C-alpha cells in the first residue's frame, strides 16, 4: 500500500493540483541532467524508451515554480520525490513524433524519434516520469524510471571544442531566458557567415514586439559546429549532404518542412553552453523551417522572409502559440476535437473560453465574430503592403472570436483577423499572442 500513493499521483494529473513551492537548493545541484528518450509507435500506439543520461554544465532553467509547467503541452516530463510522489520539477513540450502520427505514413509504419530533455541535476535519488498526451489532452504513453545522482553511467558531457559567441546578455542564468543558436550546414570556411547570420536572427527577434521591449531578459549564445558540406539535404532533388546535425527538407514528404531528427547530435553540439531554448540555423536560401514547443526552432538562413518566419516559428517553440490559419484544402478535423479545449493560448474551441481571451473580449461582441468586409473581398496577404495603418490595426488588434484557425475552417477560433501567427505579411503579434509571450518571459525570469 505504501507504493500506492506515488503511483496514483503519477498519472499525469493536472499539475496545478500538485503545485507547491519546491526549494531548488534542497533537491537540486547547480548542474543539468540531460535525458535522451526514443518515442516509438504509429498512428494509434506510442511507447517511450530511455536511451541515455548525460550530466552537462550549469542549470540555465528556472528556479521558481519548479513543479508547474506553464502550458499543458503535448507531453510532460516530471522529476518526482519517490517517497511522496511530490513533483520537484516539471515542464511540458511537443514533438515531431506526434506531428508524424497525424501523417498517412503512420497508418502503415512504426517509426522511432529521438528526443532530448533537460532537468536540474538531482541531489537525491528521484524518479523521472515522462508522458505523451493525445488530442484530448489525456496521457497516452508514460514511462517512469529511477535516477540516482551517483549513477556512474550518467555520461559526463565532454568539451566538443566548438567556438561560442555571446550575442546578447540578459543577466544571470537564473534571471534570463537563455537561447542557443546552433550552426547547421556551414563548413569550417563559413564560420564568419554563421556568426553574421546568427546576429541577424537575434536582430529579427528583437525587432518584433514584445521581444523588443523585453530584450534585456534574453541571453543569446551562438555555437559554431562545422559541417563537412554546405547546406541541408534536399531529398526531392536527390541531394544529400554531410552536415553537423543532418537537417533536411521534405520532412513527412512536405517540401518546405525543414527539420532534423538527430536531436542527440544537436544536444551534443550545444552541450557546452547553458540554454533553455534551441534555434538551429540552417545555411540555405530555400524557404523552410519549423518550431516545436519547448523542443526546437529550425530555420533556413537566407530566404527573403527569414526574419518574419523565424519570429513566427519561435512563437511556436517559445510560447506554445498555435497557427492561426486554416485553409479549405487542409480539411484535417481531428487535430482539435470539439470536446477539448486546446492548450495553446491563442486558439479556442469554446469548450473553456474563460481560460483564453474572454477577459479581453469587448462586451457585446458576437460569437463567432464576423470579419471586416475587406477580408471577404480580397486575399489580404496579397494587398497587405497597400493597407492603411488604420485597416491593419483593425485586422490585427480588434479582438473577437473569429472562426478558422489551427488548420480547421470550422470549430476552432482565433482572437483577431490577422496576426504574426496567421500570415507572414502581418508584422505584429495580436494582443493575445503578445500576452502569452510576455507570460512566458515572466515564467522564466520572475
Ligand atoms: Zn495571435
């Protein structure tokens, strides 16, 4: 019976129910435990395996509200006190594996995906529990395993010799959001280009609100891992290149989807610097990239839309923002079912609208909210540059409950008509996304 309580507490219950302030210094050392897992399965089954454990450098994450993830996410990792089941640390995330589960290939094949996570290094023997959620925000796969801090097989991160440059300084590891930008597809002779491109990435982020006003909260470090060949692989052109972390286009047979499935290579390359968020900067002029919540942002460096797309993808990866677009052709009605409120802060199914932007909605606003006439007449993406500031402000700032978001034309709603999370042409995040980004910065720094 003594084991029953921790087991009951471990079933990925809503974490706020267990929230209680945990003393960092009592339970954790000032070091980082990297945990590598393999997520395996197909469209309907998931299994998690532990692959490796690595001790890396100073802990760059938060030291307050340790047991409370900011968002539910598509998965959670938690460090538990074995005797009581008390949550000592928790964070949430999304994965490429779960995106793949929605593809046709997952109906026919079982595949495996690498994933790496960081938790503070425990002072005492603990249990770590990692779980994946289904589209109803219910746990569908869970692995729980012990970690002993004196385990001799916890690998020690070695110096990889990669050059690092500091691009922004936001203060101590405890008080700043720590971002690392990793080179991918840059040869040894392209070192200078990488550091220039990484500085452009920093400038793109800091050119957009609310990052611009909060830039003092961010530390950004760039790590140069040389590749044998220049540029990512482009499978549709039968071009495969030998690069530091094996990035490629055509992920899930989608030509613009640039990713890497070699997360262990990514974490080995950045293992000598402290970080909480990872941007993999890929040396290519071809449009492409992606952002996965608390996992990775990956972005091609030289396309004309580099800056706005990087900021959009970082919105996914940093603040868990959903895409606010939906197009007729997509027709995927299974991602956000009507009986479940999505955990992403900037979309709603109206299942639990009070948890979203109901407090910002002007009284008397009809639900769903009709769009402005210009939205019905024109494709605003094509004429955005011709619109007056007043028209842009109406589309970007007039809060409502507009139907069509999260790839679904019906049943999913967005807060404004146009936002940085909807179209590339719109420069600004909407007020709801802005609030979510500010809340995320506060979460890491206050
Ligand atoms: Zn938005």
